[in-house]
C-alpha cells in the first residue's frame, strides 16, 4: 500500500468519528480508543511523522475563516479598540508634545480632568477622532487580511507555526503602515491642538478640520510630511505586532488544548489577547522610549525662536514671525499609539535619529531603568487595547461565520 493510500485511509477512518467531525474542535481522535489500527497509530518513522503533520494541518484548516470575514472582523475590532482608548491617547499626546516649561500637563489623572473641563469631550479628549477612525479601519482591514494570508501560506509550506506567526505579524504591520502613519500624523496634531483657536493650550497647530489640516500640511510642508516619523514608528510597531500575534496565537493554542475545544470562552479570549498585548508592550518598551524621545524632544534653540517669533508678530513683523513659527510647527511629536512614555525633566537631548544610538545614549545616562520608563502605563495600555481588539475580532468573526452558515442552509433548503 502506498503512502498516499495510507494517508487517505487515515482521514477516511477518522471521519467516522463524530467527535472528530464536530466543528471547532481543537484535537483529533486517532482511533485508538475504538481499537482501530490506523496508519498513524501503528507506523513509526518518517511516514508516521508525515501523516501526523498532514492531520495537524487538516485540523488547522478546519478553523480557517474566509479572508473577508477576518478582514471585516479585524477592521471593526481594531477600530473599536482604538476609539475606546482615544481619550487616553489624547492625554499622552498632550504630555509628550507639550512645548511649555514647566509643562502644563503632568500626571495622567489631572491632565485628563483639565482637558475635559476646559475643552470638553469631542474637541478636547476626542480631538482627532475622525482621522483616527478613517485610518484605523482600513489599516486593520489590511493588517488582518495580510496576516491571515501570510500565516496560512507559510504554514502550508512547512514553516514552523511560531515563526509563521512572528513573520506574518511583521509583514502585516508593514503593509498597514502606509495607511495608518499618515492618519496618525493628522490625528496627533489635532489631538495636540484641541479645539480651533484653543485659548487654553498653545500647541503651534491651529487647523479648522481634518481636511483643512491635510491641505495645510501638504501645502506648507509637502506631502512627505504626512509620513513624518515613519521610520521611527515602524521600528517600534513592527516588532510589537510580530510579538503580539505570535504570543496570541500560542496562547490560543494552549487554551484550546486545555479546553479541548476551539471555543475557549470569553474569559480565556480576553486573557490571551490582553496577555499578548501586555507582554509585547513590555518587551518593546525600550523601542517606544527611544521613538518617543526622538519625536518629542524640542531643541532649545527652537524655543528661543518661538519666543522671537511671538515678539516679532507683536511688533508688526508678521512675515518673519510666521516663517519661524512654521519651522517650529514641524517639531517632532509622537505619531502613533500606543506610546506611553513621557520623558522626565532634564533628560538628555538624544540629537539623533538612530534607534540603536538612542538606546545606547539612554542606557549610558539613565541605565536599564531609562529603557523601561513608563513600562507600567504601557503594559496597561497595550493589554486593554489588545484584549478589546482581539476579543471583538473573534466575536465578530464567529458571528459572520454563523450568519454565513445559516444563509447556506436556507439556500440548500430552497
């Protein structure tokens, strides 16, 4: 009997077991409990290994949702998670991009209360929500579509699952970055600005709307300004996404093995999603610290130029003041979330765009603690955001699959 026929016998014998055919089950009955001598049960060596790999692949394919379902669920889940965390992101953006000395926004709670009291919810804490949503939905749609496509093809070609998850997360975030980075630039500037003609906070930005912000940036700074901070952003976000989904997939595997079912329930869904995001956030914290420090540091000469610009404007020299203010407007600020590091007062100016040089300088002056400054808030942030996003992703995907199955049943009856 050939290897192919033996493998065929394996699946045909296994299919008679009603337990193994139950949808969503995370394990395969090998027939030994029924006394059946299948190919996998009685053979050892390379042939046995090949059959077991094929059986595992068949089980993995059993849980594969259509790409469209994954993309829709990912888009809705990711956008919802981002919107839930938007107000907190606004507070961190204000803290990171505050050009005033001493800074107006210090602690998280007082900053939150100050912005809400002075500027309200929509224009204050939820400033920049429109570009955030417009970038988040297509960005997460692209991410989950690319992730699922890459993961399945890598696994189908014999790549170790852990490596497939890691590589797919990396590739997926890179594909989505071309959408979410420009939206993050718009979102962050509007968050920092707050309301139009904001009397409570002078950020250097003053846009009437999202469309006005985009037109102004392109006209005054060029189209490339929409991708400002792109390199620093992807150097942090790519490793984060790769680790997040590698940890998540592994956590899901362990949970399904423990529950003996593909349906692991809401508590474990939330735990695996939150743990994956939190652990990834902690590991990539040094990258977040360097990225934030590079993008939020304000050159001392720029501050003096800003004062000179204000004085020039007051004395009637509007043109010179406008030019200097425009240069100050292009200062470096954080352009993606989650970024929960606020440089401490007196921190050295990195004066570099190199990630590795930045890590070296921070370690030299502040030690390991400098690398992990803000790790607590970052852990909380990434845990909550990841948990919400991935729970919604699985829930929406399940609803789409159930709806698709019911539609097919109705069509078959007709």
